[in-house]
């Protein structure tokens, strides 16, 4: 699963630690999601969508990176 | 948004449950030591005292397990998944090691096998598995 988390975070000018604090996860978890090394659970994906005020589909997509 | 300062709720929660886990683990280790050495050194194998210490040891063990589950629940999901996968790996390694280690005296490659050594294998495997899995997922 690929995601636009890094781009969205950069648009908000947030650090990984800022986003992690809002999501109540560790900075390493945000880093692992951004790098595609970890796919978040559905509750965390909803929380991410809520923080950015967009839908889950606008952040995550099932296709692999080319 | 400004950069977050100080510990987050998650970090405070993990620290809190880790402290309780340390406390209950210490209590269990102390009660295990008391059970191992107490009957010979302090109460001359008096049955009622030994039974009381066995009960205390079981209670301390149960509290330690409960504290471990609470600690696991206080982690974030990647940390929790890492620990659960490390436990699965540890279970497999322990099973393989126990079977082969138990067989070594029968095939006369060892004079005897000490079950305590299995605890070392469990501990070392778990620590290495947690470290390896965590580093592989979070390396920059």
C-alpha cells in the first residue's frame, strides 16, 4: 500500500514528531508508515485522515509504487 | 504547529506501565529467590511457610503477567506488533531448541541438560527479535 503521508505532512510544515504527537504514536511509527514499511491499522488510518481533514482514500491507495 | 516538547501521552503511558512491570517483575524475582533459598536458610522446610511463599510467588507471577499485558496495550501499534511477532519467533525458536536440547543427553552429546538454560534462550531470542524487527522497520 502506498501513501501520501510525507507530502501531506510537509504541506502542513509538521515534523514527524508533530504528527506522531497528534496521532498518539511514536515518531518511528510515522516514519515507518511514510516509508511504506508498515501499513497502519484501520483505526489509525481513520485518525490520520481526521488529522488532515481528508478521506482515507486521498491518503492511502492499494497500488504499489512503480 | 509548533514542535512538540516533553513527553507525549503515549510516552507517559509506556513509562508508567514499564515502571509497574519492573516493580512486579522484581517482586516475582524476589519471591522466587525466597522460595529457592528460604526453606533451607530461614524456616527449615516448615510446610505452612513454604506453602505461603509458593502462593505469594504464584500471585506475584500473575501480577507480573497482568503488568506485561498492560505494558503491551500501552504501546503504539507498531511497537505492539513488533513485540507480538518477536514472541511468535521466540516461541518457535524455544520449541526447536527444547526438543534438540532435550535429545542431546539421550544421544550422548551432553551429560545432562539443564532446563534453566531454556530461559536464557527465551530471553536472548526475544531481545534480539525485538531489536531486529524494530530496526528493520524504523531505520531511516
